[in-house]
C-alpha cells in the first residue's frame, strides 16, 4: 500500500521505517524542516522500561493539590477554560486507584520490554550512532516517604520480568560514584541494569536518513490541515506547503502528531483523550568527566531525569498542564539548573545551560493509542507522554503488524482490536 505517516518525531520515523520494511510505499509529512525537531528534540534521553510508573496513582491527587500554587512543582496543573483539559483531569482521577495503576504499569512495562528489544535489534542492524549508553538507570530517593511508596510499583515490575533491584545509598554510590556528595541524603534507590539512555533526536534523524535511503518520501515544511473523508474511509489529507494547498492521497494513513493528534482527530469527530504536558530540559557541556555520571539517573523527589549524552549532560523533567503554549517559564528552567548543580556540582557547566521545552502527548493512564481508529484506513500511534522514546520502536513494530493484519507479539490493549 501507499501509506502516509503524519509526524516526523521519533514515533513517526520509527513507524515509517517498520512500514517500509514490510514493503509499503511510505510518505512522511511534517511541518518542521527535518525530523525530530519538536517533542523528540531534547527529551530526557532515557529508555526507561523498568521505571515506567504512571503519573496516575493513589498518591497523585493529594500531591497535585499540594503543588497547585507552587510555580516550581514537578507536576503543575494550571486550570484553563478548556473543556478538554477538565475532561482529561477527571479521567486522570479515575486512573488513580491501586487497581488501575497496577494495570497501567503492566501495559507500559510490556510495551517497553518489547520496544527495547526492537530498538536493540535495529541498532545492531543499522549501526546507528546516537550517544547511547547501556549502563542502566538508577532511581534515587531523597525522601523516605517516596522511597517507601516506590516499593509496590517495583514489586509489580519484578513480577513482569524487570530486574528492578531495591538498594541502599551505599550501593547506589558504588554503582554511580558521581552521587558521593549526596550520599547522606539518599533514603534508598532502585536500579535496573537492562535500561539504557541515548539522544532521541540524533536517533530520529539518523533513522530518517536510513528511511530516505530505503525509499521513504519526506514532505517537510508541510502542515496537515484536515482530511477528506467519505463514510468510514479517509480519502486524503489536506496539507499546506509554503502557502500552497494540496490534498495528499494514499491507501492508508497513520496519525503520529503527538499532542496535536487530538486536535486533528476532532476534525474527524474522533475523540482522543490526549492533552499536552509541557516538559522542560536543560543541556550543558560536561565540565569534569570524572564527576559526570555514566549511569542514567532519576531524581524522584523532583521528578528529574539525568542522561549523559557524549560530552553533554541532559536534565529533563517536570510537567505543566497548561494548554498548547510552548513559552519557556524561566522559574521552572532555573529550578532544574539549581537542583542539578546541587546533586552533581562538578559534573557540568551549569551556568551554560541551554533551555528547551516541548509538549508531551499525555493520556490520563500514560498508556498510548496504538492500532485502528473508527475509520477503516486510519491508524493511530500517538499519546506516548513521557515515554515516546522508550516505546517508539515497539509501538511502530506492533502497528506495522496490525496494518498487515497480524496480531502483535506482546500483551497490550491495542486500539480497535
């Protein structure tokens, strides 16, 4: 078939690759000048299969209330006159039971485990260079209460096959000596040796080049405006390129436009419960290689992740539910720098931080939409939230199976199946 993939982030590009490898003619459409320039541009860098805990859990509602008027809060809900924001928020609350949280963890871990294996196979096959490290992820807690609360999710993940070890502060510093200056503040930690890190943008752009070499057509600088449809079929995608309107026709279509998938889907009368969670990151040059970590880190109390990307350090985190605005909030940016410099003072040139913000396409459950839509020839691969990098290869491989009429090789609740 001829298939149009809407979106050239990490999810769209992996989708294009796996579809092309199944013999389809693929066209990728994106409004940016090249791949990986929006949410995939400067994310946290972690392939965090075994730390995939949903935001919605029994402790979340009280935390959000506590953080409501704190501008530096890890998860900041800014109420707006937006019915989609309120609908998302109410749905989020329904996901905060122990049973729903356990179900969502299983979904996320199953998809993540499969996705990591697909990424590793792809990396071996194509010899992709994206500053990846296979040093695991160390999740450290500076709050005893938060550490105690992490035990149940960690237990569920171990039941699902994740080797998530619960360790003390001494073992944490042994695994990552860069934490030695904050040893006395660590209440405990968990560690998974199988998890990875790497630059999602470099990966996305490297894979996009391989896609082009394999025959995938790219239409950059092209905005998707809407659809032509008849009954339960999509007849074409309305696009705008440098002021020129065109209808792009194909046999099937895949929606991979992140947070904007929900906006576009509404033009079809299709509701996707996706809302943008604006995340922040800083990128700094390494100052002292000996003080800069190798193991990817997660600072639970501040909900920050730290990844070593070659001669750079990436620190990312926090979430702001505040519509589609992408303006930088410098209070939140400086809070990340301050915490990173406090935890790893000699690691990076913290005064040279490059700030970035992006919109994560978040569902209330943190489980993405992957599979068929209500339209016969429109497929969904969107809503991955903070785990687009972690889940991209598995989501794409599974979707390619669904397009081919096969059942994917993992236990996951796919859309429309």
